[in-house]
């Protein structure tokens, strides 16, 4: 997308709410299209404002935001210069904005679980494909810590290690953007995971499932890793579904009949 071709709706949004993100995206496109290198200077604020059709103050805000992200270096009375061509700053920016954006959307819990399944099944397969044995130590340590928790440990402690286990698998997959999305989903799901009914049998089943995922990743078996992750995440989804369909305390007998007849 050329600098002068920033979508009209994005420009209108920028004008109405002072949002600098469309400007940052246009700056990234400009750097790519002109093949600017680290140290190269960008056009002036006035030139950028004319190209985008926005106020110079909004361009200034966009440049400062890009500097905060590590993309640019803005020098007073000198201009803005390319500081990094890495996508790491963009990933960090995504990390800081994705979770608030999802929270504002008030997502359906089952949509979050479904999104997590779609994402993490593929991450498990990629982790198995890409893994190097020397990179598996952090994942193994998390698994050992999780398995070493006593049965009467607070549920939140187990969930913390559970989240770390899944994050380490995503790291092995090697895609920082997917990792960021996964972490945002997990943080939104964490309170619900803590509240799930917890029994000794469920703990044993979960531990066994984690071990099976780990074994598939160690073996480099992508298809098995996907299959084990699919089964593992389906357990959480199905458990929550059963909890939703169960009879609330104090409900009458008719409600119990309807709950028992509800499809799973």
C-alpha cells in the first residue's frame, strides 16, 4: 500500500479520534516501499501530512508512537530516522494493544476457547517440526514443576504452570506474532481456568495429556503433537460446556431434566 493510499476509513478514524495507528502503518509501508535502511531519514512532517491528508499534529503523534515501538529515532530540528527494520518492535506493540482490544470486544468465552484450539493445535505441530533438543529444557522444567505440585496446591498455581507450558510450546514454534496472540488469549482465559472444578482424577488426566504433548514434541512428530494438543484442549472446552449445562444450585426438578437432556 503506497503512502498516499492509506484507506479512507482509516484516515477518517484518525481524524475523528486522533488515532495514530493508521499513520504508523503508513510509515511502515513507506519504509518497505522505498527500501529505506537503518539511519535513512523519512520525509518531513509537513510532507507526510500532505500525503496522508491529515493534520501535522497527528503525523507527529504517529512518529512518536513509532519511536516508542523502536522503529524510528526522532531528533528535534533534524527529523525522523529509521532505527530498526526488525519486526520485533511491531510484535511488542501488538502485545501491548491486543489484550485490551479483546477485552473491549467482550468476547464470548467459547469463542476464546475455540480460537485457542485453532491456534495452539498448529503451534504444537510447528513446535515439533522446528524443535531442537537443546531448546526443550525450559519446556521440560515447566512440566517438572507442574507435575511436582502437591495435589492440594491452589488451583491458581497449577494454572500458572499450565499457561507457561503452553507458552513454551508456542516459543518453540518460532512465530512471535502467533505467540503474542496466544498469550493474549491465555490471559483472558486464565480466570475461567482457575474456576474450573478440580478433582484428583482431572488433575491426573491433565498431567498425562501434558506428558503426551511433550513426548510428541520431543519426538519431532508434528501430527501426533497436533492430535495430542487437540485432545488436550477439547477437555477444557468440554468440561466448561458440561459445567454450563449442569443444574445451578437451587434449581427445580424440571430444570434438572432439561439440563440432562441438553446435547453435548
